[in-house]
């Protein structure tokens, strides 16, 4: 599993009884813009929206979810959700956070059930849209898990874990099975993961494409092409996402001026910082600080 930056890793043990999963029910009242704070965790997540609408962000990707829709979040990926400007209703959702370790004990990580998600995390994001008939079975399994939680989660651990296996099978059938890896792919991914670590460590520096490509040992053109194939975003989109994440931490935990925070996280132009922050978070830096 890839290294996860501890500065935004959720400090919660996701466990029910003796099983490595947990369920979280959240209600966001009208007027609250942040529906889900920016975070990540080493477990995977199945998110189900029951009421309202959200713009769900995973790394550099954005997805609009409506009532009845869900989304699968691969392990270790930064994600958050905000209220769209056209939604004034109460937002209600469930998050099923679960470790894949019980499945990995039955099937090795080299099995087709895990090979794709290990090397293609960004591509393995899957929106579970209720309007698509092929998603109805997966959505029904997710609701079975919610029903068991409402009944008595501690006495239904095995049943819930069984449904998580079934959900994983559905995700594989619907999406994961599309991705296969060769030994060349694995080598490229290792180089790019090393580069991503480099970006996370040096985000406040005046990084250039040449710097980032050199950290992977690639030419600029090959690096940009490979990076986008792996992550779905350009190197600078990924860099800006990391910088905005860090600025969110500083806005929440310090009284530093916004101009100073922009400079500390690597932006040398306050207007560009403000535009990038709004594009990523859906609110201005000052509004985020007040929320």
C-alpha cells in the first residue's frame, strides 16, 4: 500500500466489535457548506447520499451526487464534499468505511480482485449512480449493510462482512475488472509514486515540470503523459491540490493572514491562489476559515 501523508489522515479507528469496518451517518443542515471535511484513511469507503446534493471531490476529480447515488473511494485518497450552490436542502448521507484485509486473507494482493486497485487507484474511483440499472444491485447491498447496522451491528458482524465481500465482487464486475497490469506498468507506477511523494515533501518549493519529471527519472513529455494516465490529472493539478489541502490546515489551525498562507504553501500570486482554492473547495479561503 502506498504511503499516506499523515497530516490529513483521519485519526479514527474504523472498527465495529472485532471487525475492521464502521458506519457513519451525517446530517448537514441548510446553510452549512462543508458537507464532509477534507481527509483520507487507509481503508476504502462506500459513500451513499440519501438526501440533498453534494459535489464530491477525490484528489483532483469532482463528482456531483444526487439522492440515491453513491461513490466508491479507494484507500488512502484525499476526499471531501461540499454543498452545491443550487442546493438549499438538508444533506443526509452514510459512509461505510472498511478495511480490505479480511478479503486479502482469502485472496492474495496479486489476485485480479486486488491487482487493479493497487496500481490504478485514481481510475478505480467509481460513481454508483442510481439512474443506471447496472448499479441497482450494488446499491441494494449497501442498503442491506445499513439495515443491519440499524438492527444491531455488534450481533451482525459476519453478515455485514459478508455483504462487504459481495459489494467488492460487484465493484470488480462493474469496474475493477477493466484494468489489468503488466510488469512495465508496475515499474512506471513505482516511479510515479516516488514522484508523488517528492511533490508532497516539496510542495512549498517553486517546483517546475523539470523538477517533478526528474524525481521520476523521466523526460518532461513522458512524465506528463504517464502521470495523467495514472492519476487522471496533470502534475500541476496534483501539486495545486496538495497545496490547497495544506492551506486548509493552516486556515483551520492558525490565525495567519491568507496572503501569508498562500506564500507558505507555494503560491506566489494571491489572485491565483484564491481562484485555485475556490475551484478546488467550492468556497473562498475566508469563507472556509469561517465555516
